[in-house]
């Protein structure tokens, strides 16, 4: 039954926002449908990993920005600023993760390949290194 559903073209009024722009589905073999399902589920797991990482960054933002100053009895502003950095990272992860999921699903439907852009990797790497460095500086400053 799932094979039949996946092989059917989506009507333009479906929940998919891009359905009106998609080429009509063609009949495919069961092994091709199985491969498409596995690839789609892998993309979904990747999207959930973006979400888990964003949730961890949100928890870090709360811990650093709100709890650390109270626990350490120090000036709050540097920790609040650092917590805002972690919160910004969380927002960026959610936005880029959603965009990446959309790109991967489109590539799956059209038979294309969409590698993660080096610019995205670079921005998240630089941001993560900066946050880690600032965290280390604050930890050392408190000792």
C-alpha cells in the first residue's frame, strides 16, 4: 500500500508547499521505492539531529546566561551575553536544519544531490569556536 501511495503524484493542494512545482511521479520498482524511503528517513533523522543540537544549545544558553551567574555569585552581564550567543546558535541551527531538510527532500524527489555548503560549515565552526573560547575565558577568569 505504501508503495502505491509513494508512487502517486501529490496534488497541488497537498500539505507539501512545493507540490505544485514537482514533476509528476513515475512508476518505480519496489527496490527504488525502498531506497527512496530509506533516504527520506535518513534525511529526517538528520533534521532531528539539528533539532537535538539546537535544544542542547538552548539548554546551554539557559545554564550559562541564567544559572551560572547566580551559582558563581559574579557579575551577570558577561554570562548573559554568552548565553545570548548560545541562544543565537540554537536559532541558527533550527533555521538551517529546516532549510537543509527541505533541500534534501527536493533533491530526493528530483534525483539530485545537495551537499552541505562549505560556507554553512564554516559559519557554524567559527561560531562554535568563538562560543567555546569565550566560555573558557569566563571559566578561567572565575578561578
